[in-house]
């Protein structure tokens, strides 16, 4: 059964978080182009990103990278200037990614909380597109909600109303793979009591793709215990009581 459109979420703070995500994706794209242009060794790549915060984004975002070359590059995203410099400084990119994920997760829980105890599953989809961006809520069936990948999706979250501990089903893992493989940031599952978020804190690596795909084939579900037992290079998880 095809999920039903339920509502469009409108929130001024969400718009700011979407801009945060847009700038971060553009930083990734610029760094990737730079690595190719200067033929740099990206092994052990680290970044320090200044000027991007959850409550504001400065007009100039400065990015320092430890690439073993001399470089200087500037590009614009909307009215924001992104300046890249090859300079070995203490990295903070993990914290920048985590700040974004925490806000996407918090907003998802806020918008889905009214639906957690309903019999059907509901999904929130956050899209960052070239022409349109925003968040919408879809209504699924009693035991599942499955949709094809929508281009521009950066984060999804859906409810499991009949379970206590939040877990990712096989279909949930495959949906997460679609998002991560297209430069999205992650996914979460929420129950009436708990939530589990799986996200990337750097560009998604192929080794982690194969690990997730193997889990989807060999296990019935993925919980936070199995996630940490297997271990990932570009992914992390947040499990908490809500």
C-alpha cells in the first residue's frame, strides 16, 4: 500500500537547519573537487569548519583542511561565502555534523510525537532540493511504512508504535543506505519510549555501505548494541529514552 500524504511541516527554525545542511554538503563537494584538482592524498583527511552554527550561519564560512598541498579556494552558496584553505589545524568537523544531526533528530521527534501512539506508522521526510526544500509527514500501514527514495532526501524518521526499544528493520536499513549513498545525513526510528538515530559524521565510505548491506541480508534487525559491536568508520548512532 502506498503511504498517504498527511501534512507539510512549516517551521522557521527548520529552514535554518536546512541551510546548515546545504552549506555542509557544499563544503563536502568543494573539498572533493579540490582533492581531484590538486591531486592530493586524502588519507586521514580532517577539517575545521568555522562560521556555521545551529542558531546562525555567518556570511563567511571558513574551512581549514590538512591536505598535504598549498591551496586556497572560495565559492558562494546563496549569500554565503565558503573559503577553503589548506592548513593543519585542530579539526572540529565531527562536532559540526553532530550538531546538525541532533537538531534534525530533535525536530523529527517534535513533529512525530503526536503520531507515536497511533496504530499506523508515520514517517517524516526532510528534503533539500535544488528547487524546493522542506519536511513532510506520510501515513503508512499498521506494521510498516515503505517509500521509494526521493531525490534530495537528507533525513528521515518514522514511528514504531508497537515496540519498546527502537530498532531498524531490514527495510529501514536499506532506506538508510539510499539516503547515505546520496549525501544525506541519516535516519531515526522512534517508539513511545525510545529513539535510535544512525547518522554519518563525515562523507560516507564504501566499507560502511557493505557492512550495512550485509546486516540487512543476515540479521532480522539492527539495534544500538549490534551497531556498536560491528563498528563503522563514518557512522555513529544515538540511542536514548524520549
